[in-house]
């Protein structure tokens, strides 16, 4: 039997986003509004700013690769804090979903 899993949130470095996208309803969410810890909120905000910087420099391949590794780690941390939700990751620099 095939079981479809709905992704609730996507960690996403989109320009002018918040780093956390509502994958069901669309739009961006404030990380504090979904109950993330203070340290994780700060880490997502820092990563988001650096992803925006990469956007303005044309998404250098090495920068995107590094940001995606960090973004995937952030996805894992968000998933751990929100264990009742499904969390994925979208690479804005590559324009593909990686998790």
C-alpha cells in the first residue's frame, strides 16, 4: 500500500523569505510562530541572510553547496524540534528540493 506523506514545512533560502515556508498553505512563516527554540530561530535567520547574500552574488556554486549543507542540517534540527511535523528542504540556489 502506498502511503503519501505531506510535508508541512520547507526550509527555504528564498530572497525576502523567512527561511521557513508553509508547504501546505503556501507563504512564509515566522520561525518563532511555529515554536522553534531561540537558538534555532537565530541560526535560521543567520543562514537566511547568507543565502540572500549568495543571491546577490549570482549563487556561486561553492556558496550554494555550503549553504545547502547547512540548510539540510537546519532542516534536521527543525524536524527534531517539531517531531509531529514533516520538514523538507528546498535549495533556492539550485531550484530543486533536496529533502
